[in-house]
C-alpha cells in the first residue's frame, strides 16, 4: 500500500476491494498490508488493516529499493528511493526467500484460479497478482507467495525469455503479458515511457507563424454557413444547454435510437469517460495511433498494454495480435498517424463477449463513402464508436464529438459526465453538421482530400530519402526519413510545421506526419522539403 497523509480508511479499503475483485479474491485472502515504515502508522492504512483484521508490515526505504518492480515510476523513486512502494511492499510482505526468488519476475504471467495465498514454504517466490492500481491518493498492489521446486517455474506462472514475441517498450522493462505474434507485438510497459503521450500537433504551430502541416483540421473551416449558425446561437447563452435536438439529429444520421448516442466535448472527453466509467482489467491500445486514449486510461489508474503494428506489414491490423484476455481494446480507423484504413471486418473480428471494442473514427468522414465504418452497427458486441466534428468542420476550439454504443454503455458514460458538458454553440453545430446539405459537403470534401493527397504522395515519391506508408486513406500521410527530427527543424526554419512522429508508440525520431493541404501549399512544401534535405547533405 501507499497512501497520502490524511486519507481515511474507507478510501484505502475501497481500492483494496477493487484490487481483490480484479484478482478474484475476497478480503479473507489478505494476510497483511505492506507499506513504507514511515507510513505504517498512517490512520488510513492502520484503520484499513484493523477493519481487515490483519497486521501492517512496515519496510525501510532501503529494503523497498532493493526490490525490482515491474512497473516503476519516477515520482516515488525520487521521494522514497523505490520505484513503486506498493509493488515492492506487496512483494516483500508476500514472503519467500531473500534474493531472486523473492522478487516477481517482470515477464511472469499469473494464471487465474491460484486460490488464496498460503504461508511461505521453505523456498518460495513472491508473485505479483495485480500490479499497482491508483486513485488520486492511494496506491495498492497484490502479491502472493507460491512454492518453487528445483528446476521448476513458480506454479501458475509461465516464464518466457524477455524478448520473446515483443517489441520492447524500454530496455530493462519487458512487458508482463507475452503475446508472440509475427505481425505485431504486445507491450505491457506502463508508467515510465519515452513517448510524450500528451504531445499534439497544435504544439508544433503554437505561437509561431508557420504554414501548418502538423494539425489535421481541414483548412478554410468552419464554412460561412456554419459560422452563422454558431453565431446565432449566442443569443441563447442565458439558458442551460439542452442537447435533445442535437442528440436526435446524430441518432437519425446513423439510423440509431437516441439512447445509443452520447454528445461529448470532443473525442478527448469520450476517452476520459471510457477510462473512468467502464471496468477494465486488461485494457489494450493498438499502436501507432492517437495517444490520448492511452493517456486517459493511465490517468484513471489502468495498466495499459500495447499491440504495436509494424512498418513491414504496412501497419495493418492482424486481429490475432490482440490478446484474448484483453477486455477493452482501442483502435483508430482510419488510424492517426499511419492513415491506414482497416477493413471493418478485421476490426469487428476483435469483438468478444465481455470485451469493450472502442473504434476511434475521428477521421472517417474524410473517407469517401465512409467505407469500413462501424458507426450505426448494432450487431457487434461491446462496440463503442467515437466520432469527432472538429476535423472536417474546423471546430477544434468548440469541442464537439459523440459516442455511439449500446444503451447500457451510453448510460454508464453519461453518469460519469458533469452536468451540461456540451455548450449550446457546440450543440447547434452538431445539429447543423448532421443535415443532408452538410453531409453532402463533407462527402465532397473527402473526395477533394483524396485528390490532394494523391498529389502530395506523387511529390514525395520524387525523393529517394522519403518513404511513405502505402495506402493512405486519411487527410494526412506518414513518412519515414532518416534523421526526420533534424529535417523537421530545418522545415521550421523554412516556414513549415510538420508533426513529429516520435511521440507515437511504435515510431521513432525518423517519422513525420504531414497533413494534406491544397495543391499550391503542397507545391511550396515540396520545394521546402527539397531544401531541407539538401541542407542536411
């Protein structure tokens, strides 16, 4: 356990109960609460232990620091000298011989149904059953002691070589759930990460006058007719927002009942709601893709697994790459930043009873005919489709999007929303963008984007140094250039902003994402790219 000062016992117990449920155990399974010795007398921890009828075991900081933990974090390391108080204390409290067998192997998978912890045998291994889970003020991990015989792995654990079946997230921190696949890799590394998941394209152009190829919002938007509709709504700001008409319009557009629709302050809010409102023991995000879903899951205390799609496979999805035990899977279609449009059948094949399948279709309206969309489907179990109106209509500053899902899921998400989460102007915009005229305009824009994308790709093909991801279908393309980070800086000096790729898991500093623009802008960019490449020798 780890807890801040002043945390009440019931808050500590609430997280303990959640961790026990995740492991399929009851309170009777608890033998002790382990923590930093300086926290052993903390009323919240001591009170929780008393209610559980177990002792508190305090460990010195140097004891905890000697324990290797599978999910290290920088903040507790700086404060206490151990990279995870909860995991280290759980492993020490579980017992076992000192040394290697006392420490959970980072690449061990604990099978369900192990039963309740037993008293440590003469030789035992402490195994982490549940990695650290967090609320705002409490952390908790669960470990048990299992017997080990000579030349035998711990019962219930399957140990694989550290590199088996993975693209490692970071040296020395192998994932915990092995999924050997040839077309993708599973990475369960969670809390220390080289990728800046909070970096977004607007940071590339903020406060500087650059031609913007970093942000995927369509240029010359919002259109005049939409600006006028939004402006007219300002006369009604004295009243609280009423989303019923906009909700009905979205439902009609997708031929769904209104109770399958939830309006949100952009897709970003939807990711936060999903992370906070839906239970998930083994969430998995398919990368490279938009990083906000994983960031939201992490912020909600989830340990997030990754399936990393590979360049040599064209960043295409193989449904078999997703672990069977994943109970929440997130994938984008078309995927940002690869611009790959996955077949709807491949994504639907990920659906399972008991699994939530989240499909981010923020850019689907930029695909002519919205082919491969799952929006409006009610036959796919656990399906949640997210849509954004900010990209095609230029409404990033207004924040408007929506969720399509089963009524029960919509109700769970709605309960997690604050009151009046979407403003009146945003609701008016949502209703307006569902009209037949607006949908026809969006379809025309999608065809225009396809023409301009082909022009950009033809120009990029002239450069031997540039390799593009094949089959782009979104309003952007992903390119690989050796030393792309340096090229990006040279492009900035020439007046162009490109989106860096190294903040996306599965990509590195040699990748850039380029938004599709009009032909004149593209031609100017291609000239600048030629100069930037020549400047690098």
